[in-house]
C-alpha cells in the first residue's frame, strides 16, 4: 500500500485512522524516496504509578508535562510522527502529540513541525518551523526516547514542563575540524506555552495587558540560543560527546512595571558511551549522560534583582544483555531563593530503573524514585511501571 | 606559519590524498572497494566487522565522514534502516543523497532471497520486506558487488576507469577460482542439516548447499525462550542435525545448552571482514569460514 503524501498529511483528523495503515508501512525506508513519500509512526507511552503520598504532592513533584504524575494510570504521550524528504531540497518532520489530562480530556500538542535544508553548501543547514531548542542533550529528545520515565528536575524548572521549544529558525554549521563539531544558532519566539523561562512564565498578572505588552517591538523580544556540540571516537568501543549551550531572551517578570527583564540560561553536557567490540543487537553497552544548567532570572520586587537557579543530573545506563537495561540517575536542583516554593527549593532525587525491550518496538520499564526536597517534610517514594509501543516506520537509533 | 597552513590544507582536503573518498556502511563493502580502487581511492567503513550491522550505532563522527564522502556504498535492503537515513539527513552532502551518483545501494544489483511472499507485519519479527540483506555471504555475489562498485568508480573518476575495470577483472578471476576450491573443500557438508542463529546465513547455506532446518531465534531478532530451545532439542534428535552455525556476536549460552544436551557441533562463522583480526579481505573471509567448518570433525 503506497500512502499518498497529500492524503496522509491532510489533517490531524485522520490521526487515529492512520493506525491501520501503519503496519503496511512497517518497513518503510525513507532512503527509497521513489517508493515511499514519507515515514509514518505512532508511539504510545503509558504508565502506572504508586506512591507514598497523594496525587496532589505527586503532581507537584513530577514537573514534566509528559511525566507520569498520579497514582493509577497515565497516558503520557501518544505521538504521531510523519517525516521524510519533501523534495531534493528539504526534509521535514511533524510530531503531533495527544495526551489525556486528569479529567480524561484529550490535549493536542504540535510537538515539532519543521523543515530543514539538505543541499546547502559549506556544511550549513537551515531549519525552520516549530522545533525543540538545541540546548543540552535531553531537551530535544522526545519522551519515548528518554532513559527514565520522567524529565530531570532541572530541565522542568529551567526549560519548562514540555521542554523548551518554539517557532523560529536555526542555522547550523558543521565546522571543518578533524573531529565532529557543530555550531547551532537559533532565533525563536519568546512567547508561547513552551517558553516558561521567557515570556510565557513569570509573574505577569494582568491577562489583558499581556497581549499588548507581548507585541514584538524589536530584536530584543526573541529568544536567541547557541550550542556548540562535539563528538569524537576515543577508540572503537568508546565515543564521547560534549556540548555547551546558552540561551538569552526577555522574560515576563517586568510586564507590570513596564521594565524589560531578561533571562539567561547556560548549560554543559557530557555523554560517554562504551559498546562492547563484539556486540549483538547493540548490547552490552554502558553509557553516562550528565548535564549541568544555570539560569540568571531577573525579577522585580521593588528593585530588580537576579534570581540564580541551577541544577544537574547524571545518569548511567547499563545494557547488560540484549534487550535489558538497568539505569541509575542522580540529580539535584536549587535556587538562591530557597525553600519558599517547590520550584526553588533545594531538591535531590534518585531514580533506579530496569527496562526490557522485547523487540525494538516495545518497551516495559519499572522505575523507583526517591524524592527528597526541603519543601516537603518527608522524602517521597514513587514507583512507576511504564509501557510503550511503536507502530510504523523504523525508529532511528539516536546517538 | 606556512607549515601550519600547508598542514591545514592537507587535513581538510581529502581529495589531495586520493581521487575519490569512499564511505561504506560495512567492512565487507570496504574490503571490495579497496581491492577495486587500489591507491586511487580512500575507503572508510562506518561499522566494524565485529558488530551486528543491523544495530550499528549512529555516531556524530559518522556525520563528519559522510559530509566529506564522494561516494556512499551501502548494503541496502533495509540493513541500515535503523541508523543510516538520519545520518544522511544530517550530513548536508548532496552527493550522497539517494538517487545521486554518490549513492550506491548494492542490493539493487543482487537477486535477493527470502523476500516474504506476503505483506510483512511486525509479528513476524525482524523480517525485511525487501528481502534478506546478508547477500555478501554468497561468494558469487561478490562478483556482482565488485562490478557495481567498479562501474560507479569509473563513472565518478573517468580518468581511472581502465584501472578499475582491470582490478575488477582480476578480482573476478581470482574469486571464481577460489569459489571452485572452497566448494570442493566443503564437499562433505553438501546437503548437511544445520541450525543457524538468525536468518543471516541464508546465502552462505545456499552457496555451499547446507540445509538450514531451524533457527535459535524463535523469530528473527527475538531472543530464544526455554520452550523454543526445548523444541530445538527434539528437532536436533529427530532430524539428526549435526551442526549449529552462528556469527561470533550472538550469545553462545543457548547454543552451548543445546551442545551439552545433544553433542551437536557448534561452529562460529565469521560473518564479515574484520570479524576476526586475520580477516582483512573478502577472500580471507571465505578462507576463514571454510577453515572454521573444516576444523569440525
């Protein structure tokens, strides 16, 4: 069955119906442009939770928009992915997400929808549309590719519940160095639900005033981001990636007083992976992923002052036999504002998990979180069982 | 200062080292490309022969290699579907985009076996709709692979076209002679019943007339269960199967369990150039496979 591009991309209305054509597309290979106009995939991520506290506390602790956040069952993420070559000049990707909120209502998100060039000279590439900001390693990863069921605390705090993504454009350059080195520069809208450190967050109280204040008056009203990402193979079995990122933009804290307050976020990330030289299905492997983030967040209480938030997470995944991965994540986040709010309190969290991939297209994961914050009197214990299926085109193995 | 400048020019201009810069997805393709190209080309394989090429890991360093490539040679038939498309999209090298001259999918010149005669669904396990991609393990396919590579080299580098076609002619002659010898050396295995780990030995077993009676994997890409191994135990005894052939990267626990209970012979088949240190060429690969089988009593 050949799926026509126009039919398939016509509407989200066809979202659920496309499930039936996915199997027919199961072996779609985007390399074969003449046969297959696009790759189609559906990924669904569910979880079941149990905890030592009630749903109100759990909901507050699980800061990510796609984190499982209640006792009982959660549909974290039902994602439709459409991607492929548009023509010889552009590639495109569209990710539409549905999830069910606590009332059982379906929420629709445009996670990403962008086109990127495939033929620019000199190692340049331009991407335009709605996309995840290139910041650190985890921010641009979609929830079903995470190594843990939930998003690191520092990312929920500084980049937002759904990660930092917005509409805009990005230029990247593969630099002519002997090792892999890529520079990303992007400009994106500062407004929108997914820019919480910028114009959608903060303490803007007057909804009516917001709209007019948010008008773009000049280049200072956008988010600017830069990332320098490097990769090298230390030997045949070990590869390492290191990146540095920064974002600068306006925030909403000065809206009431007509002040132009700014946010800056800086980050560094390191990823090292070992894979046995004789490996089957990619196992055994051991990977270590660490990120550190810092935010300068201007606020106003009479006078302008800069709130400083920071945090890190460090996680190890050990694929000890084909299909089986054990993981440990340690993380911490704090702010110079202290324990006045859950969002600023000093917080430590440890997570342990075990994941089984019966095949590349399904996953079952058990995770335990030990969550200790100054905001709550007692540490909270949480247990998650997560399951996932992937229908449709072959998911790329990411690096 | 001038020395640094010269060094930089050399570093960033692969065209100064060789006429064409070839990237292959596997070490087998690289070995053949080196034989055909000689000193006129520089050849780098993205993966090593010690790993299962289905599950190669896309790494940023590969983007760098693809960016500089004049020609990408791939196995095709979905062998690299899990990792290569994303690399090509990131490489921003229009030469290696599908259907351009710098993109050579060798599976297009091979008569692929194991095409499912039905719609492929995932409950069949890891079945390739395009056919079985392990075709390099039939040495007579080596001739078709080398021919496709030599033709493409000649198209990209017309000045050396004669060199490539001479190298191909010599490769073909040698390979044909060796195939005759390999087949006679493995004569006693002709018609022999075997078990394989994965469907990857289809072409090898056809080339040497081995009769594959079953697989350690219950379905392609899935790990064996206890009940499946029990069925195999019965099968080995009732059908008098004497050999398990498998690649070195699979777990050996299941095969050793069968071996303990039935005395079946376990033969590790090096499946690719580089899977063992002494295997440096396409000829070495079959020499080693033949030796591994001959060593079994």
